[in-house]
């Protein structure tokens, strides 16, 4: 198809090759003129350069149509059983296969010089260690020939270091050869090695392209341990753009690893580095001293960074160092770099303060596209938007709804209430009759402020009869402190501790604000999933938290331990711990669509409710949550897949999103068993979801379990709502399985 200039080159190469092969075949035919029906298969390797041929990525994959077409052309010319195995740049490496009469194999080897036992392929971005067979448990086998084909990503060179090398001293007997090629051709032999090399002075090889071949040849039995070598990560990168990633990404990077990438772009250009994904463990210390990515001379990053975090340098050189220590690992990062003109960092785009470039159409649309909100500053809002004093525009719909969407309260000022209504401090309007009735009807409780019971401000509990209690934790401790029983009533579900602070997005929860929140740990590991207490003995979590993977049997009760009454992960030792007696995932859970993502866990023994441990109320099966309703999500921010969450329990307000709208946003993936929610206001909040944890809704003075954190980002960015299991749909199922 898209041939052109390469054709002549191929034909020249092919003709030359055909001549050479014809000669060899001729010699072989002559050599093996004796007839025999018993034939065995022999494979020979070599390489040929196809000049003027433009390399396309598809040539790396021998199953691709492009590869087959090129190989067919070459094979049609050569008219022999001839198989291309790989293209590196414009070098074609091939194997040719011959049928050889039985008993003559040794003679053929002698004539053609190479044989092959087995082959390993390695990608340089994967953590790759190669060892002699049996290493380190037993000596390498006699009379063997083993080869390892190592391949790197395009544009990278390979660096191979032997940290152990101990072979027989005589290179005529056993030896390792390293080739600057994918096939064993003498022209590309870098080194032949035997004997012993001290680990303090390791043998190291650097290829000139992104391929390397290592062979081990041994003769008779001798007891030598062999070798171990590893491909170093990192490398040199150039051009005007490119990409790299941590070892094994998107799987976990190895411990004890240091990689360095040196990027050099053409003179006079500057470099912009972007991390689409960034998850580097911060360990227990929570700062970048354990695992980190350092952009030398610029900044050091660790932990979880927002998607597409950018770093720019005003120079044409950049050095990026990735280091992992010997403890906790995470998934690492991928990175892309590109050049920009010093005079025009964002051609045709809006430049955020954090140097990111965004489409001009995203400016002043109510969404924080920059990440630092600079695209939403100094906006002129149209009539459908509220003009916030701080320059943001927010949908008019959120005016006077009791939530500070602007971030500076502009949208909640001068809201006013009808006559007969009381205006709460959060500008919500409630009936005048509800003021000072002992119930907190305003979401912030301000309808009960300034009543005759105002002196309760400094106390821990306000009784229905007006009495103020000062002893710590009087609620639900089994003693009638009030005299009217009000401190001991409603000890059942969904009650929060007396708190005046108001919930806004993405911040530390108050102590005991979510007493039903549970932290699920795989024994002796950090927080993995959240759950909610629904009774003395039952928890609700997500089914996806309890699915086995290759390493951990998440579906087994014995895998888990549950921490109740936990506020910060550091308090784990003094919180209430329970083991799990049984796990009941929903039988229709679908691990591809996350449909029916709910599971129940039974504790090994009941818990006693207290100020810090209390159940959340279950919604009625008929409950529906209207779009726009505010709900609260809480969690330590970890997901089943990755560690490294928050230490202190986090909470955030999100809003229910119309499921028709959500289904469109999520390309039809939403079922009636799912509820969508997100931060529609965009920009102000940062929040963390937490698989299996509660999405709670405040209603009738109590919190109800409206949803279970299931999938999505947990916290919305544009067009990316969080998806929650719709608990009312499972009310009957919960009753059936638990009696609750
Ligand atoms: C290949 O054959 C040549 C000549 O027969 C010989 O010099 C060379 O050592 C052989 N190489 C191998 C790897 O056997
Ligand atoms: C190495 O081994 C070969 C063959 O076994 C032998 O001929 C040669 O003398 C040995 N060389 C040394 C230095 O031991
Ligand atoms: C990491 O290196 C340290 C010191 O070199 C060593 O003690 C530790 O075992 C290594 N850890 C791993 C997992 O390789
Ligand atoms: C980075 O990794 C993520 C997750 O694996 C992937 O979706 C994305 O396409 C990658 N981006 C680049 C530029 O490699
Ligand atoms: C969602 O919005 C569509 C139209 O915008 C409306 O027809 C539908 O009733 C809404 N659904 C809910 C659950 O509010
Ligand atoms: Ca508002």
C-alpha cells in the first residue's frame, strides 16, 4: 500500500539476500544429497537492512496486516521457507527454517553456526530480570544453548547490568554473549564473557538501539551458579515529543528502584512534561522522602497527583528521576513531554497559572479545567449564571440553596425568606415554627442557635427539655442524663454527634460525624475499602471490594478485618476491631458493568453502639433521590486497587445527577441499580471517593444510606460523575439476607 521510496531498497536487499540464501541452500542440498524420509526442523537467524524503508509501529507486531504484507513481499521474492520475526527501526531480523535429514543436525549447525533452544522477550518498561536457568538454586545445565531477546520501547536504548556473574573460567567451554542486535550475528557481538565478576564491579552493557540479545552456551557438567542480570529503567529521550513510564506501569512498580530519564529537545525550545496518571506511594510519613519523582532543579512529586499534572522547564534539557524505596509500592506513572516555544507557551489556547493550556471554550463555563481554577477567574457571566464576587460563574439554579457554590458565599447572600419563614445562617428557609423547637431543622442547626438554651454552646448535648449536659459523650451511653430520656432516645440509626460545623466539599470529617463509617483492611495492610454499619452485626459494602484477584482472596471472610469508630487511620490500634464471619456479595454482581455492586459483611461478634459507633438508617425501597439533592460521601480515599489514601476521614458534598443525563455522559453504562452524583458546581471542591463506603443523605433529622461508592471518579470532573449503588433497590435483598 503506502510503499513508495522503500520499494527499491527492499528489492535490492531481497535480491542480495536471495542470492546468499540460494548459495547456502545450494551448499546444503549438495551437502545432504543422501535421501532420507526422516527430517528434522532447523531454524537459522540473521538480519537484513531494508534501506529507505520508513518504519511503522505495526512492524513490531508480526500479526499486523502491515507486517504480513511486507513479509509476503520479501518471501515471494526469496521463494524459500523464510520467516521474518521482527523489525527494529529499519532492520529486519529473520529466522529461516530448513528441513534437515535426521542425524545430520550437528553438521548443519557446523555449517550455519547457530541454534536456538528458547527465547524470551522483554519490554524495557517492564521490570525484567533474566537469570541463567535454575539460578540461584542450582548450577546451570550442561550442553545447553539459551537466548534472551530483549526489546525496548521505540526511541529507547537498553542498559543491561549483571549483578551476579559466575561461570566457568574457560570461555571455550561456557560463555555468555551479548549482541547489539536481536539475532546472533558476529558483526553485532558486543562481548563474550566467562568467569567471575564481582557484584561491586558489575558487567554492564548499553545497546545502540532498542534491542539486545543475550546468549548462554555451556558444554559438559560443571558446578557454576550462573548469572543474573536486569534491564535498567530510564534512558535518554530526544525529539520534540515522547513518552515514558515507571517500570511495569500500569501495574505496580518494583521496590528499591531508581530510574533516570534525560530529555533533551532541540536548542531554543522549552519542555513541558505531563503526567496522565500519577500514583507514587508516600508510605507512612506522607512526604516525598520514600518514593518520589524528581524533576531535577524544579520539583519533587509523590502521592496521588491529579490527572495531567504538568511541570515545565525553561530549558531544552530535563532530567526526571524516579525512586522507590524498599517498602510500599504503588502503580507509578506515565508521562509525556513536548516542546514549546519560549515566547508562546500555549498556542491558540488559554494559559492557566499552573502552565496548563486549555481550550478557550472551557473558560468561564463553571468547571475547573485548569486544576487551579484560573480558567474560571475574572469571568463575565451570562444571565443563566450567578456572578460570584471571586470571579466564578455558577449556574443560577444553585442560588440560595444553602450550599456555598461560589466558594465566597455570593450565591447565598440576600436570599431572603417568605414571611412566616426563618432564615438559617446558611440562608436556607425553614418554617418560623421550627425555630427553637429542639430539633435542628436548618442543615447547619442555626434554627436552634440563640434560643434560651444558648448556653448549650459549650456543652456536649442539649436535651429536649432544654437542659445542657457537659459530661463527655452523654448520648446513648445508657444513662438518662437529661432526666427526660432525650439523650438516650433515637439511639438507633443515622444520628450524628452534635456538631455545628457545616459540611463543604472535600475536607476532614469531624470526629464521630460518620459513626457508621467502617474501614476495611486486608489483614496487616492499609485501608482497602469502606463500608457502613447497618446493625450490631452487619455492614454494607461494594461487591467489587470482595472479588478475588490473582494475589488476594478478597471473597474470603478470613482475609478481612473491620475497624469501627475510626477517625484517623493512625488510631487504628485503639479503635474497635472485628473479624468477618461471612460475606454475601450480590449474586447478580457483574464485574464488567459493576451492576448490582453491593455486598454484606457479617461481623464475628456484635458491636456495642456508642458515640463513635452507630448504624446508618436504611432507606425505604420506594425512596428516590431527585436530581440536585445534596448527598455526602465519606471515606479515606483509597480504592480497592491502590493504597495511599487520606489519614483523616474525608467528607464531601456531591449532588444527585439526573440518571438520564448521567447515562448519556457515561455512554449508556448506567442501570437502574446505579445512582450518579457529582460536584456540579465544579471548581470549589476536591473530594475523594472510597469504594464500598457510604453516600449518605440527610432527611428527617437522620442520615440514610442512599448509595454505596461504586465506580467512576467518586468526585466529578467534567462529564465524569461518580457512580453509586442505588441502595433503595436493594432494601428487600438486605432484609432477606440480614433481617435488618
Ligand atoms: C561458525 O563457523 C566458523 C567457521 O566454521 C567458526 O570459525 C566459528 O567459530 C563458528 N561459530 C560458532 C558460534 O560456532
Ligand atoms: C579451555 O578448554 C579447552 C577445551 O576444553 C582446552 O583445550 C583449553 O586448553 C582450555 N584452556 C585453558 C586455559 O584451560
Ligand atoms: C532493598 O534494599 C535494601 C538495602 O539494600 C535491602 O535490605 C532490602 O531487602 C531490599 N528490598 C527489596 C524488597 O528488595
Ligand atoms: C497513561 O495511562 C493511562 C492508564 O493506564 C492510560 O489510560 C493513558 O492512555 C496513558 N497515557 C499515555 C499518554 O500513555
Ligand atoms: C431527567 O431529565 C429528563 C429530561 O431532561 C426527564 O425527562 C426525566 O424525568 C429526568 N429524570 C429524573 C429521574 O429526574
Ligand atoms: Ca448555591
